[in-house]
C-alpha cells in the first residue's frame, strides 16, 4: 500500500505532462505556427507547467496535512473531556460494522486503550482521512515536477528533431504510449481493469490531439 501511495505523483505527472504538452503542440500545429516557434513555446510550457504543478501539489499536500491535524486535535480534545461518551461512539461504530458480543467489546477496548489510536479511529471513520504514511509535501512536489517535465520533453522532442508532419505524428504516438502506460499504472490505486484504463487514456489522448489541432486552426483564422 505504501508503494501505491508513493507512485501517485509519478503516474499523474507522466500523464499530465504528456497530455498537456500534446494539446499545446497540436494547437500550434493546427494554427500553422513555424517549427522554431512551436519548439520554443513548447519548451516554455513544459518548464513553467512542471513548476506550477509542483507548487500546486506542495500547497495541496500541506493543506491536507493541516486539515487532518486540526480534526485529530479536535477529536483528541473530545476524548479527554468526555471519555465515556467517546468510547460509546466507538462501540456504536463497530456495531454498525457487524461486530457483536465479546468481539465487539474486545475491539472497543483495543481501540480506546491508547488515545492517539482512539482519535485516529474517529478521524478515519468519520472523515475518511486515513493515517497513512506518505512522502513529505516537498518530496511529492519534486516527484510530480520531475515526471511532468520528463514526459513533456519526451513528447516535445520530435518538434526539435523533425519537420512537419512527422513531428506531430511522432508526438501523438509518444503521448499515446506515455498516457496508456500511466493509465495502466493508475489501476494500482483506482482498482479498475488495466486494459480499460489504458484504452480510456488512449481515447482521451486522441481527443486532445484532435480538438487541439482543430482549435488551433480555428483560432488562427480569428487572430
């Protein structure tokens, strides 16, 4: 379970980095932008996009930790002030899960024997905030920043090495490979069928390429 949690940032970074970069490149291709400009804009996009998603991941992770800690402290205070009432709440929660008789009493005593475990039980049961050990916010940010950047550069590479139409064709194929891989890997924590998840990612990638190209062509006639 620990490995699954630690892989999320890597998988999402690869998926978003390739998909967003392909959308931009498809739009630039549809608009008829020259290759040198497309390469420059694509490079700026990959750089700024990777930094932005890293900062968002960092602040989001920090907020999640602060939110969980605030709830934990509230539940811990409730246990200190009203231990009998809070123990009864544990008893009721376990009864709803199907425990009965001696098993119910033993489970209740085990949970309420240690106040830290007791408070975490309420945080997890009432708010769905598991006390799983995760990477630090800065580490999560660095992982998703790096994976987004690498995937973006990977998809951008044909624009730096080839001319059209080979560049966009190769970029689409590379993006399809990365997003399908990420789609399959996501099933480690979404528990969906790997093939269905991979096919879904491929369809999304194809749609992004098509709509990006058409959108770029239409906007080029307006501006």
